[in-house]
C-alpha cells in the first residue's frame, strides 16, 4: 500500500506541474503588462508622480509576493517529487538486495 501511495504522489505532482508552469507564465505576462501600466501611469501623472510611485511600489510588492509564493509552492512540489522518487529507489534497492540474498542462499545450498 505504501508503494501505491508513493506512485500516487508522484503522479499527482507530475499532473500538477503543467498547470503550475502555466500559472508562472501567466504571471510573467501579467508582470509585463503591470510594468507598462505603471510606466504609463507615472509618465501621465504629472504633479502627482509621488502617488503614482507609491501605487507602483504597492503593485510591485503584491506581485513579487504572489510570484514568490508560487515559486515556493512549486519548489515544495519538486522536493516532494524527489522525496517520493528517493523512497521508490530505496524500495527497489531493498528488493534487489533481497533477491541477491535469496540467490546467494540458493547457491550456497546447492554447493552443500
């Protein structure tokens, strides 16, 4: 059952990866649009350039926090994938070692 849980976890992460990548690409596009908006807003602001600058700072802070969260979530998924695959490899190694021990026991028994 544990092996099935590992497989399920790996499959879940691999299925979620394309959506996570898509979300990062969408954020990239949104950041470019936001940068254009902020630049145009600042240019058009005239005497209220400080207000436009503060608005730009707020947008920047919110956007970077959102992207940092997405990257952190994606990084945690990748780490979980690595952990699950490491556990699968340990299980395979254990199985191979057991097969080797059984083989050695059979050959030792045949020599007697």
